[in-house]
């Protein structure tokens, strides 16, 4: 298998300057809806990139749970690697890889921790098994075997069998306040369309980028 020979053409359409709304969230919402309507697997899945104290980047997949003019929201264990790195360096990058519809969205920004009220509201809406899993997993910590994780989950499931699952003190979320957002639409002959929204004061500046 020659990896260099793996390629395809992008033929699903273009993106023109006249197509762009003044507010990038209007376009993001439209693209996300189209990703959902196209029945893409996990359309809200996004790559979250952070950097540790040595400048080493890390990436992982996280699910987007809400977005509005205030930013993009996701939840996590506050003891996790990403959460600890964001406490040291609040700069972040998000990436939505909607390959099947030949689109990508890339966001840069800074995070702020969500309030306990926001976290509790979302945590209470999760399925009970997911709530218990949040208690069972010490995210990013070394694990001797999967059986240890499953055993802890079963133990907690019995403990919370008849009642509500309380919000763990170590579980929370972040809001990404947008600095820039780029929309990428695949084009024929690798002539992709890229538009970058950035430097918002009273309104967003929009630049076309070379593919």
C-alpha cells in the first residue's frame, strides 16, 4: 500500500465571499445542521488541542455540548490532562473534521471555567450510567487493568442504585471564547475555499486564505 497514492477529488461545492454572513456562528450553525442532517457519525465531535508546560501539544476528541455568542462549551474531569494544561495555559484550538461533506471548521480561543450551576444543570441531564462513569474514572491517571475500572463502576452503580448521583467536585466544564474561526470547503484540484473570521471589535474581519 502506497500512502502517497491515496487521494480523492473534492466535488461537493464551493464557498464564496458572498455566501458568508457577518456573524460566523450563523454559518457554523448552518454547517452543523447539515452535518447532522447528513447523518455523519458524531457530528458534534471536535478535536481539542492544548499545550503542556514544555510546549508539547496534545489532542483528543471531545463532544461539543453547547454554543452561542459567549463561546463553545464542553465538559470534562477537572483532574484530566487537558483540564490541567488549560489551567496553566488557557489558549485552545478546536477542530471539526466533517470529511464526508468535505468541510472543516477550525477555532482558536481561550477558555474560562464554567460555573457550578452550569455544570450541575448539564450533569443532571446525563444518563445515570454516564453520571456514575464520571465518578468511576480518574481521567488520565494510570490504570492497572480495565477490570479495576469496571469494578469501580459496578461498586458505584450499587451505591447510587436507589438515589440521585451527586455532582463530583472534580467534574466541570469549559467555555471557549472565540478569537478566530476558519471555514474550509473542499474544492476540485485541491483549490479549496478557506475563510478566516478574526479580530472582532465591532464586527468580524474576514480574509480568504490560500488553500
